[in-house]
């Protein structure tokens, strides 16, 4: 049996070709870790900027890899990333007297397990709320990643109520 081969011309319009090239070029950016940037008032923003300057290069042995969009109010470490967001709004769970909390090296945290198995910790009794999200893959070490944040938070975010 003989297989016949025909040459076919593929006609692609210029706009369609441009779209194809543009979408191929965006694939790596689509995989970047993203984090919503908080929008606190100017006093809290200044505290968060000071915190950003003191954040560790490594958390739980993981190198820093900040999420998109770049901001002094967000930071990340590892892949899957441990994400820090500074200046978040006060979580409503803080009104619940039955809410779970933990103290790690002098910093108090509200603990909130997410539906996807990750954990969100939000600092309490500080002039700015700092949120740390541990992805499900990083929860096996318990709260040990929080120890890396204790000193920078204590030095830059004073005790008090935000």
C-alpha cells in the first residue's frame, strides 16, 4: 500500500499569527506565583516596608522567590511558595473566641486551615496584620517556618492593635 503525501499550505492571517506568538511567549509568566497585594493605610505601609527590609533570605531552608506582582507588601519562599502578605485586613475569625491560635517565639498568630489543606496564619496584637500562607505541601513541619519571621516582625511591627 502506498501512502500519498500532499503538500498543504497553511494560511494564517497576520493577526492570528501575532496572537499565537504572544500567547506562546506568556506561558512562563502564567506559571509565576501570584499574591494579592494588600492596600493598607500609610502608617501600616511604612511598617510593612520596614519589615520587607528585614525579611530573611531563607525561610525553613527555602530561598526567597517573591510572587507577582512585585511589592514590598508581599514576599515568597520556595516552590510551592510560603507567602507573606503584610498589611492585610483584620480577619473576621479574630472575633471568634474559639479561634485557634499559636505563639511562636513571642509572636501571636491566628491559625486558619484552608479548604485546600494549606494553613493561613495572621499575626495578632501588632500594629499591622502579617499573613503567612503555608501550602499543603509545607504543613508537615508544623509551625517551624514561623520561627524565621519572629525576629523581623518583633523588630519592625510594634505590639498593639491595628
